[in-house]
C-alpha cells in the first residue's frame, strides 16, 4: 500500500488511536473483507515472523521494518499470515526494498487487486482499530486485543459499516437490526442485513423461521462490510443461546516462558488470551487466574476481574514460576480452558546466587534483567546456586570477544562458548532435564575472555 493511498484512507474508517507497540505473542481479532464476501473473521495469535510469498520471496516481517519498532513485535501482515494458516487460504504480495522493506499485498484468497492509474484501481488496504495504516502491514504494529481489518477496494468506499442486533429471539418473532456508519454513528439506508434491507434510519426487520445461530453482516456496495453479529434463535422454553450451541470455545493463553524474554523486571509481564467459538453463540466473558507452579492443590487467584478484555499484566516475584489459566464462556455457558506457565528469574544480585570473591564485576546495563549483569574476566571465577526443581536456565549474552563458561550440575558438566554478538537477555543456556529435587548449579569462567551472568531461571 502506498503512503499516499493509506493517508487518504485514514479519513474513511477512523475510530480510535493507532495501536502501540506490544510484546508478542499477541492475541488479536482479524477480519478480511473480500469483494463480495467475508474471507476470514476470528481471533488469531500472532508474532513478528519471517514471511514467504510467491511474488515477494522470503523476508523478515516483525515490526522492525524501516525502524517501526526497535524489537520484533506482532504486526498486521503477521496477523494476516497466521489468519491464512488458521483459515486454510493463501495470500500473495510483492516486496518493496531496499528503500521500503515491506510487502504490498496483491491477493488474499481468490481476491486479486486490479491495477489502474490513481485514483482508479482496486487494492487491498489494512486498518488497525479502524485507522488506515500509513505504512505497509509489517510496519503496522499491533497489541493484544486490537482489531486488524484487511479490506478489498476500501479506497473507493465512502466509509465502513457497524451492525447492532439483539443477541437472541424466538422463531418467527421479528427483531430489528441496525446498520450505522462506523465513524459517525449515523444510520445508513439500503444496507443488506440477512434477508432484510435497512430503511432511512438504518433499521431492518428480520424474522427467522428455524432455531439456530445466525451470523449477520451489514453489506452495501459502497461501504466496507461490517463485523458479524450473532443472533441465537431458540425454541420455547429453551433459554437464550442454549438450543444450538453445545460446543465449548477453543481457548488459549500466551505468556513468555521466562519473564526476561519480554521485560526487564518481574513487573508487568504481558499475558494475552482468546477464545474462538467457531460457529457457536460467541464468547461472552473470560476469567484469567494464576497460582504458583508446584502447588496443584492451591487455590486459583484472579489476575483481573471477569470481562471481555484479552490482555493483562502479571506482577511476579523473583524465583517464582506461575501457572496461568484462561477460561472462556460462550453465551450458552459452555466453557473452554487453557493453561500456560511463566518463570520470573533470579537476578544476578539475588542473595541466592553465590559468586566467588574474586573475578566478578557488576555492570549497570539498561537492557539487562533488573538493570545489571555480572561479568567475569578471570579464569576460575565461579558462581553457584542451590535450587529445587527440574532445570535451570542461565540468562546471558554472547560478546564479540566472549569466552567460555562451564556449567556443572550434580557433578555433570558441559562447556558453552559465549563468543558472538547477541543482545542482553537473548542468550539462554539451559541444563539438561533433571529429576525433581535438590540440585546445585555451578558456573565457571574458563579464561580471561569475558562471560556474563544476567539471571538464572529455575523450572520447578
């Protein structure tokens, strides 16, 4: 998408502020509106990634394109790629480089752009939370809970549609659905909603003869199609949305394996979750809870109150592993459950890490875990940690003139070469899997070349 086209599109569907940078993995809603129908509409978990297209080849698409983000993050094109994997369709795009470093999307599923001189042509456009991206999709950064819309020929539309409809009704009992302009909220006439068409106020009367769950869309040729609204049609005496939905939502929760993967502190660890109810009645609410790993009989504690949000943050304690559980209820009260774990590492300044008296120096580093790292430049400098668990992971980095580090656990050792170039918190060195119980980890510098210990994460 050209910058000129994107800036003009921004006036069509403006809703909220653009998305901010967020750590991945990231749960977002993706909708792809083709020329005559919706290609995809549902939740997707995405991350910055390497992407391959037939026309453009293989390139990094992780938000760092053209410096949009200093670190890899989820973006609109990575969301498109993961939606294609989930939805079983393909897409294509040409690559613009080296001056632009992004994909120009030319086809999604069977909908291919029609090229013509400006202002003609029919092109794919991308929006995040209703704001047209002024860049390519790899530079359009997204955070948990964002809405990503890829729309065919949006440049030639006068705006977008929003649909409101009752959640439930009975067979042959009419309801009123309303189509409005997504930017102004004004009713739009002549919009097709199911079997009905809206009047001058944007209202359409609909009746359903058979019980079931109906997914409605507001559609008009000169506007971008709306998100779907689901209406449950239940025969009496069934309660609302209980007749046609017996399947629990597919649920997932994402959190970094180690808190240091995405943060510099134990506070504010990003967590995201989502529920996909398929053709069911739709997710009504979420509950996200946590407890310490290794305490299976302990009570779950809420991360935040029940609601519809799909993101949150965990303030963790050093040396603790947390189990998180996401539960998603649909409107028929079916519930889906998913769990994940994250570990908050012990900082290099923790009293539990025992460094030899000679050979180590503490360095303040903004990018390090808890803002400091311990560096050894003396042969034989050592560190030890007594821990209870099944594995220990050293969080460190490679240095251009880095040395070698010996890891020893319970008398068994291996040597790790730390010469190279990696950023702080990005080099992980793990022990072998251990029997559950008490162990001692020892790290020993094997020369004068520098080695660093930033933190240690213990798997219970």
